[in-house]
């Protein structure tokens, strides 16, 4: 959730599209990709569509850890050369050391009309107890970029694809998110690559993603997690061996299996509370498409509630073993798949009962 008084990324896009540019911005939050993209949008809005190729006299880039506040404000007050406006970018703004923010407050009261001053904080959240950041929070256009989670990632992917005049198959969207999580930089790269691969076709399919992600078995990764959650032991082991033969990392597979089991555990509780349809999809963070919803609801109904805790324990043990180098990853994974599918199929899902 955005900090009180802060804009969000969507509000910023609308303002810039409408031609409204603030004289001073503070961009902060954990999502680096969206921050960098916002800075590029501000640059174009301030300097025109050719902003990326603007004269070096029009752009001044500074580092918060090696620049004083006085130098930053001097740069902001400098008149532009060879262009009507100039842009001053202050990266790693959280490293600005000054405790006295009075000069900044004075500037914010009467900012230069020919400069757009942009403070960009790094991965850590700025300390808004510090005078400099209190001043920016109060007098600048502050925009927060939190890490996207759940349904927000799916929504972002769909918007990104539409922005490229393309469409994405629901299964391909779920596969992309399951394979790359919330790494927006990687997701954007893979979208660009798959559309280049498909050109002139503009529909992204699971098969095309499999080619671009570097493994013919990519489409089976999501299916593996589903087979495990359904307790289909023989098919899950067959899929696992095929995916490992294609060079997939064991640690990533553990992550995907854990993600699927968490969805089933949470889904069991939500269904019991009366959630269904799009409401259930939103709560679980899965794409709200009928084909995916039907499959998820079917898997939830087949998953024994008592299998949840022992399944997560087995997953945690396997994850620690793989990351700690205790044994070979493929063998650990196959043992995990055998254990999990047995727990799902076993009456009552009790750990330690005879198979």
C-alpha cells in the first residue's frame, strides 16, 4: 500500500500522459524495474519524446552518496542549454547525508520552472524520519513502487502484453508467472523475446514460452506442480525426470511445488469460508480465467486438508538439503515428489502411515 500522501505508479502514468509534470519527484520502494521505468517516463515528459537522446547539457545525473545537497540544488537552479528544460536525476537518494533540510525546503517552496528534479531511492526504503525525506514527502511528488504480488503480477503481465499489441494465453500467463515469480525485469525480457520469436503472430502460447525459456519441457513445469498436488505419483515422477533432463534447476522446481501446495492449503480454507469463482482466484493470486479456475477448484477439492502441514515440512527439508548441498538435487527432488504424492493419496494424509 502506498504511503499516505504518496502517489502510485498508475497515477503517475496518468498525470504524465496528460502532460502534467511536477517540478520535483521522489521515487521510492522495493520494485526497481518500475522505478527505472517511471524515471524514463518522467525524462520523456520533461524533455520530450526524444528525451532519451537529449543533449548531455539537458541532463545531470548525480549520486546521493557523493553529492551534497547544495550541489544538487545548484544543479537544479542552473538554466538549461540548447533546450527549454533540463532534468536533474539524483540516484541512491537515501545516501544523502545532510541533516539540515532547510535549503531543500526553501527550494521546494519556489522550484525552478525550467528544471525537473528527480530523487530516486535505492532498494531500501528511505527513512522518512530524516529531515531531507520529510521535506520531500511534504513538498515533492512522492511515488511509491512496492513489489508486486499475487494478482497484481498477473495484471501487470496482461497490461504489458496489451501494450505491445499482443495477447497471452491464460495457461501461458500462469506458466510465465510460476516460472519467473515477480521478477518484472526478467518477465519483460521474456515477453520481448517470445514476441520476437512469434512474429508476426501476436498471441503468446505455452509452447512458444517453452521455446524461449530455453527448455522444451517448460510447459510441463506448471503441470508437474499440479500433478504433485493431485497425488498423481507416476505422472509426476515422469514429468520431473523429463524436466530435469532439460537442465531445469532443482531449487526452482522446489519453489514451484511449494507455491502449488500453498495455493491448495489456502484454497481449502477459503472454499470452506464460501469463496468461489473470481473471488477465490483473487484471494489465491491466480489468473481468473474459467479454465484455470476450474482446474484449481478441482485440485483443491481433491487435496486432503490434513496433508498440508506434513507436505510443507517435507518441502522445507528438501529445500534446505538442496541449498545446503546435502545430497544430489535430482534425487532429493524425486524423493520429495514421491513423499508428497503419497501424502495426498494416503487416507487422511497422515505422515508416517503405511503407503
